[in-house]
C-alpha cells in the first residue's frame, strides 16, 4: 500500500468519525435542554405551596413528574436499619446524610427517608451514633428521584447495621432490607433527630447552566459541520482537478 493511498484511507476514516460526532453533539445539546426543563419543573413544584400530598402517588414509568412535591405521611421507622450516605458536604464540612425506612401508616408501602446531614467523625472507622424515635412520626418533606452517578467506590454490604453507602441504589437497599421500596426518596423538611441539618438545595445545577452547556454542544456541532463541509468541498475539488488532468 502506497503512502498516498494510506494517507487517503486515514483521511476518510477521520472524516467518517467526525461525521458521527455531529449528531452525538447535537443529541447532547438536546439532552441538556431536556434536563434544563426538568430542573425548571422541579423548582416550580418546590416553590409551590398549593397542594401537599397526603399519600404516596401511584407512579407511572416517569417518577420525575413528582420531584419537588411536598408530602406529609405518618408511619414508624424500621429500628436499627440506618444507612449513612457517604461524602456529603455541608458548609465545607464532610459528613453523612442519614437514610432510614418509613413503614407508612395504614399502607403496605415502605419509603426511604433522608433525615438530613450529620458531621463525620475524623476517624472514618466510627459512624455517627443515631437513635431513632419509636412510635409513629410525622414525615414531612419533598419527593425526589435518586440520581445514580460517579462514586468514589462501590457499596460493600457488611454484616449488621448501620451501613455506609456511596450512593442511593433503591433496588440494592430493597434487597438488603427485604422490603419493596417506593421509587422516590423523601427529603425531610423538619428534623426528627438532634444536630441534623435539613436545608436542602432543590437542584444541584440550575436550568441556566444546562442551557449554557446545550449552547456549547450546539456551537461545537455547528463548527464541526462547517469544518466537514469545507474539508469535503476541498477534497471534492481536488478529485475533480485530478479527473480533469487524467482526461486531458
């Protein structure tokens, strides 16, 4: 294979890969716009005080439609079944978010409650000492769908309780507890434990930032499209000139 033929084959390969990137970038831009719309809906529901749910809604396949809605339930906490969500930061201090299971009163349903944030012991061998209230409690908070993402490690379920986890995996927690959990978490608005912080941020990224990312993806897609058009036109013109020379 000649060097010229090899170089031509490589250019075609690179050209093909860049062509594939255009719809990928455009798709990422559309996805960011969808995320911006979802975040905006969460903020609207978070700020709304028009209605408070008194029961867990019956879910369709899209759980996000209830994200940010206020809810008030009663029930008992499963004693000793405490999970500490690791690497949570509050005002620059590292700690845990305390997760417990609520057995909803007058219902067969179980739901995961996020009670709030507690500081971590400097020695990571020790978890916070938490005593759960006995008897019925009022669970007032906001429904949120857990988002699974990058973690510093995978969750290793140990013998006994409490457990330290890296992310909220409702399916894994359901298996570990042998209960079927509702597909959303309630972030408590009022603390039920001493020293727990419950000042939640509705969304971790505002809609405006998603729109900004979408704009960047669309601009990169347009720039790449222009480059491909110019590259293709020059390549076509060169081929045309070569054909003319052969004919002449």
